[in-house]
């Protein structure tokens, strides 16, 4: 049977992708950030997941204001890296896992979560920067990927509670898939940041630390935190953190913290990263 | 929509909700068109003529021409859509963020290196001294 073997969370700043693509990862500004992912790259090379279920948000790339799905699952064979205005990132095409994606779609919808099904979709830095951070710069990504896009562009995004419970439904779906597959679930975006208006540049290390601690040890209660607290404390774009609760919901109540990294700044953003495993 | 919104009292912040999305629909869809290189070319060649192809208000068009991002946001623009404009200009998110705060880009970058803008005195309107 398929099994969720680990959960990963990481931020996804576009400038991180640009730094890597332009060969600046050893620059003094960027080195501390990329050094923080060296452990993770070794770890994932040993773990060898077959599939990553990658929860991320689209940044007005695949979804314009014509159609704004709250939850959209990528069921295609492959997904092209998008041109976000600076030209497409020079990264490999993302290979999907259409059979598993179809199974998860059916199971999750039958668990009362109404997903939008994407049979064609381009993916932006929200998806490709986490892949670059975890896998570096390979010629091809070393596993299949199921992109799962969450609306955090137009307010309100789904609630933390909804995300957490969705994670549980995804777990149930993966557990009931009749093929031996190692599946990781990733939650991306965050941590504290604000990209707009006179309050741009907001960072809240105290909030971020609290969020990381409670994500690991007190996730059920953390999932009740209302949007307004994210926006006020972690910035208007900090609300992306609800996506981490989807990842967390797909793990056991008790988890082991395999790794944690936190760094300020990457451009305008606080970068957070954790690797979690079930204890059993 | 009617009534107060719980996020209206956050300083220096516009939440892109359904009401702002309606107001900014054409502005944001214009931005979306800049995802295609041939449209970026046409926009660069004659910005005004390109903007006139969109059902935007004159105020929105003037804000785009002036690259006044705070104004665009007040008129319904969303930062992830507006990013297509500064991407077309070859500029970064940090450039645009600095511009919106009124700081020189170098000062803004230094603020970020020192840990960013503090949330203290930045939670509620009226408590902040410098925005």
C-alpha cells in the first residue's frame, strides 16, 4: 500500500529561484540560506520518495481573476514551468502522478472536500522553488509530483481548520492506494512576510517560532487560529502558512522533528523549513 | 459589501477581498496579459495605447503609467498581478516593496538584513509612528 513517509514545509520566495538560476547561491547574501538546505538535500536523497504531494499557491500564473479555485489538484501527466514575467525558470518539466492523483481526487471528494481538477496547468515559483531547495539543480526531478494549488491570493483563503482536516482526508486517500509508494507531503509558502503597501517588509520571528513549535506539538489547536491573526502578526502574505496545516493534517498527531531551519531575510521574506516524520 | 471588516484596522495594508477583486478586475487582467512576451513587447512600445485596450478606469491607467503601486492597490490591484508590471520593467519584488514603503531600496534592503520591519506598533492603525 502507499504510505505517507514524511512531511516537509518550506518557504518559496521567487528571488531564491533567481539566485539559484543565475549562479548566485554562493554569494554572501544567499549562502546562509542555501546552507540551511544541505541537510535536507542529503536527507531526501536517502529517503527517495516516489511521489511528492506538493501543496503550494499559484501567484496569478495559472489562475487569473476569471477563475479562482480554493483547492485545485493537478492530475496531468506533466506540468510546464510558467513564464511569470521574467521568462520561465530553467528547471525541469514537472512529471505528474496521474493515477495516484485521480485516486486521491476521488477519495478526497468523497470525504466532502470539493476539489477542482486540473488536467492542464503551468506551475510557478510557488511549486518550483521548493523543488529547487530540496533537490538542487538536477537534469530531471527525481520523483513524480502532484501539484495541489490553494487559493491565498483573493481573501479569504480556506481556514486553517479546513486545511488541517483536508490533510487528514489526503492521508486517508494515500493510505488506501493499492500500490507500494513512498509519498511525501509538502506544505509551502510563508513564513512572515508582507509584499504590499507601507507595511511591506514586516517580519515576526516570534510569531514564526511559535507557529513552528505549535505546528509540531499543538497542531490541532493551532488550526483554529483565525486569518486575521496571521495577517496582523505575520503580514498580508504570511497567511500562506495555512497551507502548512494541510501537510501537518496528513501526519500523525505525534510527530518527530527531523530538522528545522529559519533564516531572515530572503528578499522580503522570513524563510522557514521543517522536516517531520511520524513517530511510529 | 457592508459593515466593517476586521482587517480594516491593520496599518499600511489592503486586503484583496471580493470587493477589491471586483474593483480591480480589469486592472488585474491587464497585468495577467503581461505573462506573454509578445504582450510585454507591445506594452513597452506604447504603454498608453496598450492600456486603452482594457476596460480600466482612467485613474487606474494613470496609476500604471506612474508606476504608483500603492495607488494601484487602492484601486483594486493585487500585488501578485501587479508583479507582472514590474517584471516587465525588469524589477524585483524587493524593488517594488521598497517603492511602496517610500524607502530608498538600499535602506529597505538594510532593514530586511537587520531582521525586517517590526510588528511592534504595526498591528493597529494609530499605534505606529512611521507607518
